[in-house]
């Protein structure tokens, strides 16, 4: 305890002001990140399980071609989907298939 008190007294004033300034910046950046993560418009909500898996991505405004399973191959501009986008959509598609199959079994 004594050592901590002595050490803080020895620090120059400009150093403590600088430290306070950067800690305030860190807090502000954290708040901004939290605000953006809460209102992330890029998140695609899961479709309801009663929609068949081959129809969940049949949105002509987002995709222009699909494979035989209804999985999108090209975006609305006709460009091939990136590897990351394909992986993301595949994850959504697989999860929806499981939910859809589970719903069919319950009926």
C-alpha cells in the first residue's frame, strides 16, 4: 500500500492526465462497439421452420442464381459469392434444415 501511494505521487501530472485521457477513449470505444453490435442490421434472421429449405434464399433482390437445393450461387449483380459469404449462408441453411426436419417430425 505504501509503495503504491508513493509511486502515484512520483508520477508527473502530464502522465496521469494522459492515462486518464486514454482510459476515457477506451471506454468510449467500448460503448460504440456495444451500440453497433446491438443494432447490427447485417444480421440475417432465421426464417420460420415451416418454410422449405430450398425456398429460404429465393430472394431475387439479393441473389440471382441458385443450385438445385435452393442455395445461392451468385449475388444480385451476378458475381460469385465470396467464400466467407458462402460459409455464412451454409451455416444458416444447415441450421434451418435441422429446424425444418424437426418440425416435420413433430407433425
